C-alpha cells in the first residue's frame, strides 16, 4: 500500500484527536490511518502530527500511544 500523499516521508504519524500514533511501514496500520484520514478529513482539520526525530520514542515523549492495529 502506498503512503498517504503529503505524509510519504514520515514513518510515524499521529492523530491528535485521540493521541494515537501509526507506523506507516506496517501495512495494517497504514491502511487504518489512510481510512481515518479520508473518513475524518484529518489533514484539513489539522489533526495530524509528525515527529522529529521520526521515531516511536519521540511520539511517546509527546503523549501518543501506538496503534493496536
């Protein structure tokens, strides 16, 4: 599955509405994130977070929890 346009350079992408982070290199998590982005219009609502450095540890430092997908 291709990554979401505008986010293709980021491995870990968070959703601020529920503070969940997705690993876009994992196909099941990437699919769940893509479905949410489309259904909930997350990009236009500015509810997407990316991280620098692009690691799960940095996402956790910012209060995000990993997706269970």
